[in-house]
């Protein structure tokens, strides 16, 4: 029986003590280690299984952390984390107070750059390489980027600049033809042709002044080691094209790469995903409400178009892509393009539903302002994963959207309190609007089983009263309405679902401020610049003096943990809200 190698590998310096012929055994042990932990703890699986040999080779050949290694996005960095001092705590991955699921500078010297959103690695590595030149440091800078990420505009900006420098930069393309969903676009076809040996055009990377080599088998350790050793002596920008298989080593993960990107809990031996109990009795996910509703509407309205930047499965636009493929577009990891594409469509009388995760819309902020809002184009933004998303942590929480959108003129912002409201605002929007509209909703399931109600129009800019009390009024936005409802079920308070963050229902606010002694606002976004801030601005502008308590996400980056844990930490859970409201009522009733 072979002796275990992985138990003796704590840092890359230990790895470099192994003989080369022992590395394939270590690769198998690393795969088993990842599979066994992710099977029970959950996390991103396929991407890391696909880069086991590449990660070993990089840490074996290069002197990390002195040589700088950057992983684009970070889904593929589990092997890197295990080999760089985090093996013993890897079972805390993505859990509250545990290690992050993505490279993070504050976590390890080996995590040279914090990542989570895509296509940043080349620019960051080039910046480091130029800094090394200025400082006179002789070291290597390596960016590992996937074929889905390299199609993004930012990656091309980095390649374009790097090609006119003599920086010591190595870009490694991890080409597996898939990101989370299958890669799309002309570049994907080009890379496919290169792999097949049928590409007749000049090499695009050589044309950008990179020393190109490949494509090579990313699971062939001897070949990887020899090629990386060779590239160490090549001056200037270099490009290594590596072919890998996402999910390598677990049959099911290779066969269903979309599902096994982050499969949840599964049987480590068989690979079978554990069935979820009582799925027929659960309310739908908000993404599925969107996905089914847009199909329902689009079948009746031929002008409706769906757009997503590389998230057809995660956003459930896949439903429309399957049923009406000519009117549903996955544009790849290209949020800026997605927004301006939608703007162009809107000028021609098309009704574009542009579905982007809240945290990813940050990457297209100028396009929202300049190409959509400034021109008052009726683009409908459906912002999935708004609020606290859980284990993906700080890079993925959608807590800034209310703040960064509220300051944009012409833009209307709506947050549905439940699945019915989401359906109704989508229905209302496609009837015809003359302004851009942002609809933001959370990750996960709602609370309604009976949600397929006949469509009703929603009056733009109007809130609704859900409960009447005496002295205290609570103003909620979005799905926080359910938290307030459960927290105040036996409390004498009024509850208003304001529905729109912009425009605020000022008539209703005047009525509220004139009738109550104290106001509470609550949101699952940042308290700085968000819904509560807008209410405070209204009160100040109208000289209202009554006390206003703003509840929301504190002014700091929220780390990873379950959604339940994070809501408790932010004191936005039912018990915390009940306690806060009870204290305010006690003060009001005894003052």
C-alpha cells in the first residue's frame, strides 16, 4: 500500500521536495481530498478538480509566493489553498469564520490578489509585473484564466496592454469550454478550432505580441512541468494554452459539468447528488419565478427579449433559451456589453429583460448611467442575488445595488416582497414603460406556494399598507416584508411595504410622518445610501423631526456564512427585529 503524500504537504516548499514521478499520486490524493470534503460541506467542485495537475505544476516549478500566482474568479483555487497552508482548515471552506471560497489577500501570502468576479487576473498580474520592473525585482507573474473569463472585455484590455510591454508575465488559459454554463461566442469557436487543429486564421494571441505555446494537455504532469520550466526563461509576455476537463476524476462531474460546478451535498464514493426532501412542497426560487414568468409573457408578447451575461442556469433564463431560443441571449461574461446591447434593443421598440446578478451589475455601472438612464431607455434590469447571498461571501453579496442605483436620475427601482409581486412588476413593465426599471430580488426561495395568480398591474411609485397600528410605523422594502410580518405578528405596529425605492411614494410618506411618533426602515442592503437613507433625506427635506431608526447591512464588507447566520449577525432576522421593535414600543409607551 502506498504511503500518503498529502499528509506531509503543508506548503509548496514541501511539494518541491517530492520526486516528479510521485506527483501523479499526489494529484489523485488531492482529488480525493476535495471530493470528500465538498461532498459534505458543499462548495465549488468541478473547476478545482479540473486544475489539480496544473496547480501542482505551478507551485512545483515557480517559487511561490515570491513568484506571483493569480487565479481568475477563484472557483478553481481549492487545490491552491490546500497546498498553501490551509489543508488542515479546508473543511471550514465558505463557512462562517472559516476560510473563504475564493483567494483573499488577508488570508494568505500565497493569495496574491483577491478575486471573485471574473477577468481581473491579467490586469492585476500585469500591474504587479510592471511594479516589479520599476522596483528591480526579478520574479515571475502568472495569471490563470478560464476560456469563459478571457472572452470578457477587461481580459482583452489587459492582453492589449501587456502585448506592448516587456513585462515578465505568463498568462495561462485554462481551456475547458465551460465557465458555470458552457462558454459562448466567436472566441469559444476559435479556441475549439485551435484544439481541433482546424483554425485557419492567424493566432490571435501571437497577433497581440504574446509568445504563444500550446494547446497542451493540462492533465499531463510531465508535459506541464517541462513547458513551465521552458517558459521561465522566455522574456516578455507569454501565453500558454492548456486543455483541461472540468470535473476531472469524478465521472458525474465530467458528464454534467453545469450541475457539478457547485452540486451541493453528494455521495463522495458514487458522485450521486443527495436528493432534496419535499421539493414538491417548497415555494419556488425567485430565479425560477423570473424564468417561468418571462416565458409566459414572451409567448404572448413577441417584443420581449431575455439577456444574461453567462448566467442562464443561475438566473433561470435557461427556460426561455430552451423554449424561445431566438429571443434569449447568453452574451458570456460581458456585463457591460449586456447592458448596452439591451439599450440598443430598447431604441428599436424591443422590450429587453436584462438579467444580471446584483453584484455583477457593479461591473456595468457606467453603461447603466450613460447608455440607459441618460437616454431614458426602457431597459428592464432583473437583479438576481440581491441582498446577502451566503457562502460566496464579500465578493458576491448584492447589498450595494439600492445605494448605487438610487442616485441615478430617470431610473425606477422596485423590490418585490414576494413571488406574486415579482410576476406583477414584470407584467406591468412589458405593457410599456418610458423609463428604465430595476427589479431586485434575493437568492433562494420565497414563502408562497400559491404564486401563479392572474397578472395585475402595479402602480409605479406607490407603496401599500400591510398592517395598521398606533404609534410606530415600519417601512420595509422587498422580501424584508416577510421578516417584519413574522417579527411583529403580535405587536401593535403599522407595516408598510414601500415597494419602490425610487421614486419614493411621497404622498404615503407624508401620511406616515404626520400620523406616527416613530419610524423604522428596514432593508437587506447597505444602510449607507440605501432605502433608509432616502427616507431620511425625505424627512429632512420636509422638516419632519420624529425619530427614524434605519435597519440594514452595516457599513463594512460582510464575510461568508449561511444566509441565516449573516442575517443574525446583521440583526435582520426575525428575533432581532422583534427585539428592536419591542424596545422602541416600550420607549414610546413609557415616554
